C-alpha cells in the first residue's frame, strides 16, 4: 500500500496541479519564496535558495492533504520512520523541480500577458466570495501576507509561465494509431498449448531429513520462529461526553448569564470602506493624491475617481471598494482612517501608509445592536453546559493524573477516587486490536514504563477522552523452542528436498519432450485458443505460455515454470492466433499510453534539468 501511495504522488499531473497549492502558499506568507530574508535554507538551486520556511509550509500542506485523503490510516504511516523520511525527501524534490521549471520557463520567455494574469487572479477561489471575485478578500489577503499588487502579479507571472511551459511539454505527447492496433493484436492474442503438472509432494516419501539438518536450520533461521510481544492492559477512561450528559442548565441560570454578560450578545458594528491609492511616498505621489482629494471635496464622485485614477486597479474597477473593515486585516493606517469616519459617505483626508497615499471613504455603517434573549437562549444553555462539563472534566482529569502518578504501581485508587471504572482489555500486539488501534495509545502501552516496568502510564489525551493504562499481563517477544517447531521444520525441509527432486525430474522430462520422447504413461493436458485472461488454466501456466516464442518450422517451444501451490509444470505453446483490433477501445487505450508517455517525458525533462543544474540539499 505504501508503494501505491508513493507512486500516486509522483505523476506529472499531480506535479502540475501543485501549482495551485503553491498559490495557496503565497497567501499565507510567500516572501521567503521570492528570496527575501536570511533564514536557513533546505536547498539551493542554481544560486536560488529554498528556505526552510517554504519547505515547512509545503510539508505541512502535503501532510494535511494526505491526512484528509487517508484519514486515520495516515497516523499509522507517521509511525513508519522510513515512510516519513521518504515523504520529507519527496516534498523537497518537488520544491526543487518547481524551482528548476520556473527558472527554465523564465529563461525561455514563458511569461503571460497582463490580461492573462488578471483573469487568472480573478478566477482563483481564494479571492472569491459566493463564486465571485471579491476586492475585499483580495486586498485583505495580500496585505495580510505583506504584498503589494505588483509583487503578487510578478509572482503569478512566474507561476503561470512555469505552468504554461509544463502544460506544453505534457500535451505534446501522443500515441500513433498503429501503435494501439499493434498493442491490441498482441494483448488479444490467442494461444494453444499443453502442460504437465509435476506434484512436489509425490517425492516426499523418497527423501529424508536428519536431526542435524533440523537443528542447523533452526539455529540459522531463529528470527523466523520469533513470537511477537503482546500485552493486556488495565485502564480507566474519562469521557467528556459522559460528563456533558449529566450537566443541566436552568432557564433562570441562562437568563442570569445573559443579563450579566451583555457584551457577549451585542452584534458588532459593521463598517465597509473604499479607498483610492497612489503608490509611492514621494512628493509627486502626495501632490497627485491631494489633487484627487480636492476633486472629491469639490463634489466629484468618489467611485468615479477611484475607477479612473487609483493605482489599485482591482478595487478601482469596483469604485475602490475594500469591503468589510476589521482590525488586523489591512494596513493599520488605512484601518485607523476608516474607523475614524462616523457617517456613511464621509471621506478622510490624505492617509500615508507603507504602500503609498490613500483617501478612504466610509461606504456603509451598521451600528451595534443587542440580541434578544429568546434568540440566544439555546446557545447560552449549550455553552454553559459545555463550560461546566469542561470544568468538571478538567478537575477529574487532574485528579486522575495526580493519583496515578503518586501511586504508579496500581490504578485502583485512581479509579475509586475519580469514580471511573477499572477495565481490562483483550490481548493485543503493537498494531493494537479492535478496541485500541490509535497510535498515540499504542506508543504509551508499549513504552518501557508500562510494558516492562509495570508502571502506570502518563495521562493520554485523545480528542475528548483521557486514558491512563498499565500492564495487566505482558509477554515479550521470544524465540519458540526447537521442540515446539521441530515438526514444522522437518516438513519444510522435506518439501525443499522433494522440490529439488521434482525439479531434476522436470528438467529431464523437458529434454525428453523437446526430443519427442515422453516416457510411457506420461501425457500433457491440452488447451486450445485461450486468452491471457483464461480462468480454466493456472495463471502461472498462462503467463509462461505467453512468454514463450512461437515454435519455428515444426519445432518445440516449451519451458519449466513454478506454480503458486509449490508444484512444477512443463508448459508448451503449439499455436498462435493474432488478436482482433477493437476500434471502440482505441481512444481509451491512447489515453492510457499517452499518460505513460507524459510521465516518462516529465521525468526525462526533470532529469535533464537536474543534470545541468547546480543543486545542494541541506535537509
């Protein structure tokens, strides 16, 4: 399964799709990606560093994607050090490949035009609300990430150029029509032949195994006779939902909370603003913004001025609208100016920020209001129930942790004083059982403190439950004694020797068959015109049948193969009929082969870039 997961993340289509993920990185802080800062780097590609911040962001994003895709199974994979080492290495290689592709695209002149960049930005879901591009969200996300619109457009130009270059490379692969026909002729081929099964067990009576051979095999292969460690545990579990079910809140208690906490039920004031931006902080920029302010004060429409003269072209097309105003979302100087206005339509003076000069207009003002008790009663009751349950849960949790720590050789006092039931599990190995399969519990269960020193575990917190466990019974991994496995070893060695005898007989019989001199009483089982997918003949026989060359000039084409059940077979092909071509399936076949060609082309392209590049990895 791990192999399929690794393979699924390495295809060229997945690598191209990662372009969209890269854009998401940009909106959570991409300044390091663009080369700023002096933080530690994990790689350097042709003189351009890949920062550890970028790697950590990519790693966490890919890990979150895998968790969403695989669910709880991903927790099991996390415990596999080899898998996680390959996982981290794969993330780094993808970042290196993205950087190489970006550099190559830039060198070859793959750069989209302004309209293409604008259209792609408007289509990005990160900047949309209810399926429509939102200036509010666009400006808020860029400012929060510390970008000017120009910086983000340059970043998008690089990414779109890389994507266009890779798309061109990938879509240039194709399959010729006759290739599909030849493949179908081969795949749908029918063959006739015959085979002879040689049962290995029929030779067991003619071979013997000595005690010395049994002992030698045992001591040379002791690891094959190891038993896995296993454990039964005593445990107590504290479940938050059990406590929540016992908590009740009366009408009067809810009303008292409402009366004593009016601020909790007051709807926030809602403000929406628009702005006009002139970039730059020099005298010329100030002169331009003051001229625009004078036009507005003289009665000219704010939205019209924003559309015609604002350097923020995205918001300018919507009258300069920035949408809802909230603290921490945009530049603090612009925020302060917006919050200082107290009437809809009011306009600020000139506001200076790190992005340039602004004029701010309050476009909407909704005053704060207090919700009626009836509207919030159910929420108050539920919140109070959870609050009281959390307090009780936390208090019991602390008692459970303290008592189990103070009396580490028994769980009975902790169970008695907390009112929790002391329970005992079934036997389990390191993979757990139906009751306990969470890696966080299993790591503690098989820790040396619990399994070997017979002490209480530390408190284990899982979602809304807390556990303390200890070993009830523990059996360490051990090697089964020779007397216990002697019979199995003897049988295995008998079969091994019997197989050697059967193999020698099969080789002699094959020589006789090729010479046309099969011994009396020996006959082959024949079959006519079968496909690769025939179910009446053993699969290993079919595989060998279709590997054999066609017989030449009446000669014999035959060989020996191993069967899945341990027997040996002689297989011969006696006739071949070319397969039919199905025109309806050619299109689907072409897609499959083109996907393989794309994968090979992408890998060859990346291998060539890496061979010519200067790459250092510091992970």
